């Protein structure tokens, strides 16, 4: 079998920002100075994590509306989960593509999203398109913009697991977006070094942190827990709360069943542990969760929580076990111990600072690591002093400042 050709070896003709955007000349006339340049940016998202991470960026753009017009496009593929985030942050959505369809494949979603996005972007003619992360909606938006010769800004750029099929298809989505993006907003210095190693031009990379930290800090300060969360916590009582989430495509089926059996057995061995599993809407997740964890004492299978309640639940957790990428960013911010239920991670920083441990998907190894966390409380103590590697809540402002620089527009001083 032939070796995989590195994507960066393929000479994609990425739109050149310097040719498309020229900063105003120093010899501008007084009339030109009186009418500063205004650009437009289309921000596109489809899933709840995208909406959460892009909400602070949209807010920062709207604070600079005299310099940058922000057009918000939602694909509508996860409407049930995304709408509460839109409401929470008070986002104005200019276009909703309403692409929600049960059981659609990544190919179907990508094709439908590109077909729906093309006439909108052709009509709006934005100066740039912003996408976030590694989803099918991000890939579809990036490819559509590329075909229309619109420069692309990629938020959360440079993350790599090292395995092109894990997470699937997100790892390859992210690599493909890198190759069509004009600007790369990298959360960490390690992400920047990864992009440089792949041949991405240094002048197009900006280290900004991850705007999920901005969102987390905003929500934690302003949004109280709901009665629904209080019911979950009352049922747990004084027991140690073990929060579990699993939904990754590569973990569906036997892998998930094996991990959930190990978790069930752990709870059954320890009467002071309560497992809370907010279940993803995917029927493939729910069928396995119900089969393995249903009707088990001290196990709560609950509907998806709104993001503020989910963060509040994590903040009350004794331990988190998850295959989520976003949780790997939230656990260090909350200083909570996390067992990563995946074979690889594109966020090794969480492991390096000691907030997370990479379990893999072996039920036996998971059982051993659960017992280790149960008997060794020193892990919790060490977490009190860690520094969050994903930023301190200024990522959105940094992204907008970098975007304004490459677009050649002037921001108010407090956002520069």
C-alpha cells in the first residue's frame, strides 16, 4: 500500500491576500481619510462547538461594525443543539440553510452545504470567509469560498493528531482546510510550529488562543444554573460525579459499548460514584447507551444540556471521561481531570499540562485508569496550579485585530 502523500506537498493556488487587499496609501487624500475602508466578512458555522467558539468572534466583529460588516450564516445541520447557543449569545443569523436531515452522511451534508452556500457568497461578495475547526460544514464553507476566490480565515488552525483517519473525518477536514486557507488563526505556539513544518507561510499564521475560553469565561460569569441541572445534582447528592460524553464516529458501536461497560462496572464497584451521561442526539449513541447503562443504579442518562448547564456540570465533576475535542479545551479551563477516550488527540497541550490523560479505547486500560484516579487524589491537587494552554479569554479580539490588519481596515484602539 502506497504511503500517504502529505497534503502540503500539493501546490494548491490559495488566494493571495496581498493582491486582493491593499491597505490605504500613506498619501491618501483627506476625503479618503474621512471615509475609511469598510470590509465584509462572512462567518459560517453548523455545529454547536462551532457556534460556541465563533460567538465571541462574531461579538468582537460586531463591536467593530464601522470597519467590518459581519454576515452570519448557519447551516442548520444541528438546529436543536445550535439554536440555544444562538439565543444565549444573542447572535443575529443572516442566513439559515436549514440542512438538518436525519442520518445524512458527511458527503451528503458537504454537497448540500456547498450548493446552498454558493449563491449566498456570490451575492454577498464578502472580502473574507471565516470558518472554525474541522467539521463538514467548515470544510464545505472553505471549499465554496475557495472556488469563488474568496480568501479564507481558519480559526483553530494547526491542530493535528498524526493519524489521517482519527478523528474521522475531522482530521482530514482540518488538513484540507489548511491547504485552501489564506490566514491561519492558531490556538497555541505548537499549532504554529506544526503549520510552519507543513510549509505554511509564517506571515499568514497568527497565534491567538482558542475563543472557546472567551465563551467559557463569558458564560461562567453571567449564566446561572437551571432547575434541570439542579435536579441532576440533587440526585447525585454528595457522591463523586463522573461526567461521561461519547459521540465520535470512530467510537460508535463495539468500541463505545466496551468503554461504557467498563464505566458501568466502575460505578457498580464504588457506591460513592454517580455517573452522568448527557447523550448526543445521534441514535447510534443513544441505542448503545441505553443498552449498556440503562436501568443502572447511580447512572443518569440525560438529554443534551444547554452549554451553560454543561459547563456547570463539568465544574461539579470529580472526573470527566470523554472523546470530545471541546471537552479537552474546557477541562484545563475548569482545572478538572479528564480521561480522553480516544486513541489519539490533536490537543496534546491538555495532556502536557497535566489536565488530561490519553486512555485509548481499551476497556481494560480504561478500567485501570479509572481505579488509579479513584485512589490517587493528588491529580486534583496538581490541577489547581496549571495554566490553561488555550488562552485567557482574549482570543476573539486577537483574531479580529489580525483579520483587520490583513484586510487593511482600521479598528478602534481598544480592539487593536
